[in-house]
């Protein structure tokens, strides 16, 4: 393989960050070792411990040292993004676990109680495990979803974890120790077989967890073969990742950082459109030098970086946060792509916002950025029938309505057809909306 003249990681590394990367990971098991937590009240620490029994929690030293502003804790957005918060659980569930902890209950008892609560948190929204699983003959292609004709969603089994966990993460069932919940794939070969025989698939979306937790060698096993002529129909490869926030070292100082970039370069040279779908919830995640360096190195390969995030109460429910985030992304050469609506699963009770509020945030944020920042789609719900964007609130003949459209749909004919729902200032998800104008059903329910 010819070595590429990769841009050297010439960031101003402070002496501390020149030391080997400290990839110490904390979970509910070693919570006590997080030095900074000792400064928090005992009550707050107990809350964290309780919620962590139910919702997966994981954080690394980089997030603790570089991203969280501890002087602003507990209100710091990055703290809230990764540390469990009391209000994430229903008060009854919270007390149940709290009582067990106070009584020094056995691990097995705690696990059992947590598993019961999991079942009430809608672990599989939008028919993930039943409706979208593709097949080769009679065999299910595990770890994949083929919901939209041209796009295959693939979850490599080795990518079913993350550098740190977001507290809003809807992949939480994959992260809790419950095998039955897990969507994963062991087979590189079946993926390739499926793609080869499905020439309607133009887009492969590799997601997780975070596929960038994989070594470059492993990632290459999945992706490198796709440069062969048999996959000419596959034009686009997307990789969903939050590594630019949680571990930008992945592209700069990691042992195989250069190998990852070479893989990207090969895919681009082979004519693939390679897009990193980077998750950023807050501008604070883009301040570190290392992130800037990582973005430049990725872009030097010819890969595109598009950005997406859910709009979340307590974290980014402010148009100013979004506007400055998008503006910053444009400056850095990234393309704002999606604003998502918090899904109807997991810790939704802490994060969810009325759809109406999500739309106001979007509109006010978009008004503050230039055209190049207006590429982000409005608040979108990844719901069972498809991805539905709330386009706005309108008055039609005296009735106040939500204007909606499918960005993606199970049935390609639904895409881009506007439809209307009764205005509902409290609704937080598609299934709470009713058709406007006295209609019985939405057109896609017929
Ligand atoms: C969002 C999503 C995609 C990608 O949709 P685009 O509109 O192409 O970005 C693909 N599959 C599933 C299941 C999704 O939720
Ligand atoms: S980065 Fe993505 S996969 Fe990782 S915890 Fe956050 S939402 Fe989940």
C-alpha cells in the first residue's frame, strides 16, 4: 500500500495530552473513582448511582477532563449529556431502585428490578426488531435494517458500544446486559452477499453504537471489499459516529489513526461518496483543538462530514445553541444535516420537548444562520412509517395545523407529500397527533 502524505497531528498538544491517551472508562461499577464527582453533594452522587443501575452509563477521562465544565455542574450540558440524571426515571422507579440500594440488595435483585423497568421504557421503538430486518432466502440478516428502499442500515457487532454514552441514547437496549435486546451482526460475508444481490441499495449506513470504536483493520473488513465492481451500485457509505466529540484522538493520535484515514482515502478514490455522520449536541463539543485537527484530517481524505443531533430539553433547547453550533460547523467545513426529535424510548421523560417547541427552536436557529447553515432538516421523527419532518405551524381556514412531510418512508411514494395534523401544543411524537380538518386517518394509515 502506498503511504499517503497525511497531515501530521501538529496540534498544540499540552504536555498532559502528549502522554499516552488515557482511555480510562468509567461505568456504574467504578463510579467512585471519578475524582471530580467527590465535589458534588452526596445526594447528587446517590441519584447518579440509582439511575445508572437502569440506564447504561459510560464516560471516559477525556470527556471528564476536557468537555465538562465542572464549575457549572449539575447544569453543565455535557455533564447532563453523559451522566445519569434523577429525572430520567419515573419517580416510582427511582424510589424502587433507591430503596434497594439503601438496603444493600444483591446484584441479582437489582438487575432483575432494572430489567423490569427496561420493559416499560419502550426498548424497541419504530418496529426495529420485527419489521425492518432483511432476509437472504429464509435467513435473517442479523444486525441490519432495510426500511427504506435505497438505504441499508448496518450495525456491526464489534461496533455495538460507544466511546462514552449519551444519556439520551436510544440504542440503550444494546448497551444494557441483555442479550435478547441486542441487534448485532457477526457476519461480514452476509452483509456483502445481501448488498451484492440488492442493487436497489445505493446507500450503506454503518452505525452502532459507534462503529469508530472498531480498529481500522476491522472496519476495513466491512468496507474495503465494497470497492469491488460487484458493488458499483453502492454509491454512498455513511458512518454514524460521535467519536469527534467523545474521542477525537481516533483520527489524530490513536495508534491506527493514520490507517483509518487511509481507509477513508481508499474508499473515496474508489469513487464512493464517504460521509461521516457526526453527532454534536452542543457547541462545546467542538472547542477542543483536537476536534479541529480531526476534522481537517478527515476532510483531507475527501470524506464529507455531515452533522446531526436530537433537540433535547436540558441540553440544547435553545435556538442560540443550535445557531452557533451550525455556524461553527460550517466554518469547520462540516454540513448540518438533521435536527432530530427525541425518540419515544429510554430517558425520554427528561429530554423530550413538545413538537411545537422543537419547531420554534429550529425556526429561530435557522433564522440566525446564513444559507450554508440552513441545510439542516427541521425537527424529524424517526417513527414507524418513516422519517417525518415537522415543517411548521399554519392557519388554514381558521384551523391551526402542523404541516408535516415524509423525508423517508416505508413506501417511497409517501416521500415529500405534505400532510396536516391538528395543532397540539403538548404532543411530543407522531403517534400523539390526529389528522386535521376532521379527517379520520392520515393518508399513510389508509
Ligand atoms: C434516518 C434513517 C436512514 C437514513 O435516512 P436519510 O433520509 O437517507 O438520511 C436510513 N434508515 C433508517 C432506519 C433511518 O432511520
Ligand atoms: S454517540 Fe450515539 S451510540 Fe453513542 S451513546 Fe450517543 S447516541 Fe448512543
